[in-house]
C-alpha cells in the first residue's frame, strides 16, 4: 500500500470510528477527514440541544470543537488513540437550529503532544465559536477499537 492509499484508509477508519462512538447517537453529525491535519464535522443543531434561553448549550459547542480538533490531530497518528488533555473555548455568538460545520486544523506536535485549533461556522457562514486543544498519545491501540477498520 502506498502512503496516500494508507493515509486514505486511515482517514476512512477514523471516520468510521467517529460514527461508531456511542455519544454520536445523540448528535446528527458526520466526520470528514479530507487531508492530513484537517477534520470537518457537519452537524444539525435542533431544539434538543438548547438551554433555557433557546440557543445551543455550551456542551454542543465543546463536543464539536473538541472532536474536530481531536480528529485533525489523530489523522497524523496511525497506531494510537489520542486523548484530550486541555481545551479552551471562545463562544462568540449564540448558535440556533440549523446546519453547523466544525473545522479542526492541526497546529503543531508530532510525537507525544499535539495542538489543534477548531472553529464552528453556522448556516449563515458566521463563526460562532473557536477553540484550541492539546491532545496526547494514549496506550489505546486504534486497531482494537470498535469501528476502526482499515480494510
């Protein structure tokens, strides 16, 4: 298998892993990894995600920003599952019902600790939040996780 074929298989396996995660049964979302260091999550916000003031609760912001940044970093790591060690959020606008895209980009790190930025863009094209996270290699092998299939 050539490197681009191996990368593509790894990206598709990470996308399948995302789809299999039990938490994602609570969110109408899909992951796309178009290239190394980039991850996009498309999701639908609806009233189930709202707090008492009729906008998306911060958990929705965190979940999608963290996942996008995480998968951007894990696209560089083919053997181990990464873990979030820190994540900082900046919520700039209320998020209402509709389509939202979380885009994560790897910033630095290749050995043990990785850094990535992510942002949320709402259906009108406005940025509603951004975040920066650090991620660390774990002892958890990707190959042993349900959903991670490279073949």
